[in-house]
C-alpha cells in the first residue's frame, strides 16, 4: 500500500468512471457472475477495460488476508468470514522470507507456510484468489517480505535487475514457487484469477525493465497470468512504470479516469482500499479507518476492489516490519498485532465495520449471504507471575573479535534478535554511540547505565550520548543491541541491525571489540542455564505457568512489563513494549493446552517479577 500517508478515500463521482466506461458496462458488471472455482478450467481475461470470466463480465469483490499471519487451524474460518461478508475473492501476499529462511532452504509446507493449502481451502469455500507473491510485498512485514540474508552482501541493491546477487535469489524463489502456483491458476482448474508482478514499484524505482524481468521469470516457469500491478497513481504517472498488458490497481486513489488514460484497454480497479491502517509502537492509539462511503460508491458504480485488509492477523515471531525515511531517520517499528482496524478482528470476530460492509454488500448481491460463522471461543486464566529463570549474562556464546562494531548481518549472518558489543575501559566519560539499530541498553562494570533508542518519541530520551561513571580501574563496557523488523517500504532498504557507526569516549574512537551473537532462536533458548540467586542486572529471562481450565484463544496482558519478547509453549508471540499502544499479545488456542502452559519472558529492563493477566480481545 502507499504506506507513508493515510488517504481518506474520496467519494467517487460518475466522472471518476471516465469517458471510456460505458453505462451498459456498468450494468453488466453489476450483475453477479455466478461462476465459482469448481476444479474445472476457467478463462479469466483482461479486456475492454473490464475483467472477464469465461467471456462474461466479472467484478472482483476481494478482501486481503495473509496465511502467515493466521494460525493454520483458523484459515478456513477466516475465509468463511470473508465470504459471509459478501466477498467473492481472497487476496494474499506471499512473504518470501517466511518461505526461504536461508539461501536455498525452503519450507512451503510447514504450519502456516503451506500457502497452496490455503489457496485450495479458498477454492473449497467457493472463493477466487488474487495472488501477490512478491518478490517484494511491503505489507508492514519484516524487510517487505525480502529475505534478510540478502543484507549479508555488503553492496546488495534490492529490487534492481542489475544486481546479480539479488536477481539470482529472485530467480531461485520464483523457480521454487512457480511449480506450486501453476496448477492453482484458474486456467488449470484452480482458483487463482490473477498474479501481481512485484508490488508498488513506482514508490521505489523507475526502471520498467525490472518489472519486465520479473514478469518474464513467471512466464518462463509456466505462469502466464493474467498479471496486475498495484501502486499509487501519482507514483506510476511520475515514474512511468505501468507495465503494458496488466491490470492497474490503484492503492488509496480513486482517480479511475486518470488511471484509465495510462492503462488503455486494460482494467483499472482499486487494488488496495483501506478500511483500517498501520499502527506503530508509540502511536497514541490503534489506527482505524472510515471506508463505508467509498465502499458504497464502489458497489453502486460496479467497480472491482480489494480491501486491504479484510483480516490482518498477527505479526508472530519476528515478522513485524518497520518504516523510515529514505535517510533511515524517523524510524517507526510496527506493533506485534496486525489487527489493522480490519472488519475481521485479530481473533476472528466481526467488528462494527464488518456488519456495516456486509449490509452494503448484501444490498448489491444477487443471492442472500451466508450466515456469519461463530467466533472461536476465548479462554481466560488467573493472573500469574513468572519468576526469574536465567540471566542473559550467564549464557553468552563465544565472542568474535572485531576492530570496529559491525551489523548483525555482516558479522554473523544473523537476521533478527540481539548482538552484544563489549570492550574494557579504564575511565568514564561521555559515550557517543552512532548507528544504534534499534535499541541499546548500556552497562559499565556490570551496572546498568542507560538506554539508547532509534525510535523517536516524546516519551523516550533522545540523542546518542550518555555519561559513563568514573571507573575504578579497568571495567567492561557492554552495549546490548536489540532489533525491530527491517524497514520494508521506501528507499531505506539496507536497514542492517546492531551497531553501524562509531563508538567514541570523550570524542575518541573506541576500537578492539568483542561481539556476541544472540539470535534468540529455539536451540539457544533450550540450553539456558538457570540462575542461582537473584539477578544482579537487567537482561533476565522469566519463566512461569499459565493454567487453563478450558480451551480457547487468549490475550496476555503485559502492561506490568517493560520491553522484550514473550514465548508460550515455545512459540514466540512477538514483541511487547510499555511504550504502547499495544499491551496485550494474542495466543491462539492451537498453541495452548488445557492445564499448564509454559511461558517464557525476556525483558530488557526488569530484574524483578511482574504479573501477567488475562485480557479481553485487543479490539474489543
């Protein structure tokens, strides 16, 4: 989507349809095309400024959701919720970095990575699919869906057809997933109507040759479309990156006449319309939208559209991305929840917008809509207090010697988590740390000094300098750097993590460091050596038991904690931070069991235990 500005979409007028849109075409498009994805081949075409399905006008009424953000056990429920709202299509992003963790190491079948199964479920439920496979997708997802291993190449230029390393990785990705996509195309009996070529490229670059290269790769592997692009009209017009022969999806724009002048005889539609919006850490409240007026006009005028998103889900694990300006300033990390103010809430419940949109869609439907599926049950639990379990400082892996601090990706090939930088000092003074990405806690002689944050916010102390107390002989300086997601939109796409700049004491550079990799992966967590006694400084793992008497989804309220990560039964729910606005983390029932459930918390600031309480749904 156009991530930098929240556009309140204007009401459409008849003029917005453009002179080339004939009134008869409007009436024809408004008539529901009853053809469903039934396993037989169907012909989807882009012709005469409209979509055709088996030679009949077809209106795409789409809602977007992302399998990777939804527990696989709830896929069918969320699809049915979209259908019951009155939609006929599900749009999905594929996050490349969720499918290929290391170069050549793919997982297309594990848990919520099995996108082919999700697409088949759409077909079973009578829903068509609009596939948006990347390689780049944005989506407020880590690195815009690109695999962070690309950042291990010091000179990598992503989204650039002339970067050999990047294009080699893209070719490997498309060659791997194209054979899975091909049999799922409508022409081959599947539900996929259309495939997007990359995403919002005009917001990044101007090389139409790059889009042609991606387009050609799909065709080389037997995926012949039809294809689409999706972007802001102003960006496409300025960058001149409309790819001839593709449907032109407008993101947050309603100037269909202006877009039709670019697309010619190809269809123009609303590729992304926003019922809600992004929420970042530190925002005053959760973002919401106001889409009802625009939706009513789209329906009345026979327009095809895609709601971004109909259901957002959750940025489990390290999935949440970030935004920043082109110079890497104004860093805004995305919260763990991807509720997004969507019509279908994070835990699958219908919202007020859901009911409003459903009434609108029902008024334009040829047949009565299905009943709304029941929301999966919620479970509550008694408050519990995890106790200190292990100290980070007692469980440090072997260090690597470096002259100057360097980012995680270049030092260790590490995509997420933390890195510790340390060296002895013989004196105190003013410490200046440049290039903190993204949040550092500083220790001197084993004592906590202060934090440094890349996130600019009135509640946070700003600047890159702090005062170290006077030393009593040689004492160890330790800088523990925690990361948020990699920037996924705009030109700040070399967003490596850790320390990227110089560290100075009283204006003099400090050299000869040790760096310790702390990826927070399952293998390392399983080997934690327990504490003996009370923790002496922050950087503590806490362990506790969440007891359930009945099955159901849960929200864990972390309001009494500071900043860190939360695992339940080994599943990383995501990040929490008392900066807000999110204080509650969603845990699906499939990750829980009746009885005792192990909860592990890593907090960057607390040394004493705090309570975790049961909470109502995030958007409740």
